[in-house]
């Protein structure tokens, strides 16, 4: 084992010395290999960032995997009064930490140019984490907000513009008009979606219930409250069955209960960027092939100038296997060095702030680290190319006859 390791290290050192001697000849071919490795590695790395952007965008709308949605209503269309207690019991029974009520309604808000109905969503604090909601200004709901006498509201950027974009440090307020007017404190601003054109806001579900009259205008009410839970994917199917059974059993046959999973991963299979990766990977593979052909040509030319050297080494006892391994390792060492350069360039490209901002388009909050598999793939490709490029010259070197080589 020690002899094998010694021979391997010696062959690598010898190969590196030969690469240094003939560096001018192999440089152009290695540039092609380095560019190809950089391309393959960069595609995989950028794919991870782009995929994360898609995942986070889907999680903002449909929730993280696995998000369960529960809704219950009586057959006459009314909302079951027992649901709050049933909901609390279910959370305690199954030890669910991330869950939120979701109440879609509308509140009339007084602006400087008049009163306008504003779409309002009542939620619990975990909703922000469950849907990866990011804010332009301020902070998401906290436990202290539930004890406010004046309810806290989070408004979208359109709402903020209509208020004149006040500094949140001044604790700006807005007036909610109803049977009794309520003054709400603006504690945060979130970016409006591209298709949104009207003001919208979030409130805590308890605060919304407290200021909403018992009889709600059906034109302003978008349906009964729904309930969301973020649970581990492995147990999501069992929880769907268990929640359906428990809630239906508690409400009886006079109620309609629906529990299902609606997050993005329950509808999406495979990698959406697979075709792009394969296309760019094929192009990079072609560049690798061209680089390998260049290395083969240069290695054969170099080998002809080293025939006498190989003959002398064989006459002093160098085995055919040692000569074969030494010649092939010259290409392998050269391409591995080129691969390392290509991987380093790919890391610098993918992790540069400009590229991250361009790929993410402001949709990524948790940038993934540079994928190790991308670096490994680049180095493996470089090693394979070097082995293939060195195979033909190594076979030619082994077939050289000692006497002919010394006379060369």
C-alpha cells in the first residue's frame, strides 16, 4: 500500500513537471476545458438559486410544504360556532406549532380622498413564517400586537402610497369605518404583487373579529374562515385523515368539512429547470469534447518529442504500466487544474451580488449556499476528460519499442 501511494504521488509530481514544461502548448486546450467546467458548474449553481426563487414565490402564495387547509361550514351555509374550540383542541392534540386562522373580508378605510373598501385578511402571527411574507418597512405581527388597544395593521405598498408614505417610526394611523370607527396603527408595509392595483392589508384575526359586527354584509364577506397548518411532509397524509375525522365527528353530519393539501410541492413533480440545465450542459459537454481533442493532439505531438526519453526509462526498468500511468496522468493533472480554475470562476460568478439579484429578482430571502454537487460535477468532468484525452497517447507510449526509441 505504501509503495502504491509512493508511486502515485511520484507519478502526479512527474506529470505536473511535464505540464509546466509544456505549459505553452497545453494552455489553449486547457482554457477550453476550464470554460466548459465553469459553464457546467455555473448552470448547476444558478439553477439552485433560480429554483429557490421559484420555491419561495410559490410558498408566499400557497404556503410551505406541507401546508394543510381546513374549512368547515354548516349545510345551511352558516359558520359553526364550535370551530374555535375544535381548532384549539386539534392544535394541542397534534402539537402543531405553525397554524393560522385566515379570515377574508373587507374593511372600509378613510383616506384623504374618501372612504374605500379595502380587502382585509385576518391571520395569526405564524402566518408570516408559513407564507414567507417579507416587508418593505416595519415588522410582522408579534405577540405584543395582540394586546394593543388600537389594532395593528400591515398594509401593502399601494395603501402606503395613498397615505403619503409616512415614516413608520411616527406610528401612523388609519381609520376603519364601521358601526363604530376604529383607529388602527400601521406597523408594517409589504410589497404589492404585480397584478394588485388596490390597497390591501393584514390584521390579526382576533382584532378583526373584535371590530367586525356580528351581522356582516354578504357583499363584503368572502366566505367562512379557513384554517392553515404547516406540518412535516412525512405525516401530512395522516394528519389530513385525522383532522377530517376529528372535525367532522365534532360537528356531526350537519356540517361539511374539507381538509386538503394545497402547497406547491403537492402539484409539482421534478425540476422545472431540468430542460435548461440539460441544454446548457450539452453545450458545455461539446466544449469539453473539443478541449479533449485539443489535448489529445498536443499530447501526441509532445509524445513524439519524448520517444527517446521513454525508451531510456524503459531500458532502466520502467514497466509498461508505469509509463502508461505517467503519460495519462499528465493529461489528468492538467485538466484537474483547469477544472479547479473553472469551479472557482463558477463560484465567483454564482455568488456575486449582481448575479444573485438578477436571478432572484428580489424573490429570494434565503440564498442557498453554492451546491457542493456542482463543484464535484465540474471536477469529475475535468478528470474524465483528462483520462480520455490521455488514454490514446498513453497507449502509443506503451507500444514504443525500447531499441527503436533509443535510436530515435
